[in-house]
C-alpha cells in the first residue's frame, strides 16, 4: 500500500550547489539548481522511507537534531552577501510515497 507523507525541506546555496535538508527525516541532498536540489531531496526521502519500511525500522526515524539544523543554517555564512533580492534559504513542502 502506498502512503503519502507531507514533508518539509530547507534549501540553501552552499558554494556552487544548492543543499537541501528534510526536517522530518534528517535526510539531505544537493543539486546545481533549486529545482534539482528539491527533486534530489524528494528522491532521497522516498528511498530512505522505502528502506526503513522494508527493514521494519519505522520507529527509528528521527527528525533533524537541533545541532544539525543549527550547523546547516549557519554553515557557509561567511559567503553570505545579503541584498534585497537575495534569498538565503528556501522552505519547501513536498510529498513522498512509501510502501507501508
């Protein structure tokens, strides 16, 4: 049976890549564009959830620890050059399918 889960991600620019982090699963990915980072994160989350279900490890799924989130948000901060039209991170919401 396929089950849809609503997940939250944060995307930030880190060097030449966009890095994405799923808050509910502590899964990350990256891409050369925001769209690619989002797609890669969604695929990584689907694979992670499928693996956890297949191995009967659903109870082991944890959200992002505060220390990891803090590091994600402030890492590469020296590269930040704010301007009115500059966005440091982008919040995303997406659904994944996992067999349950």
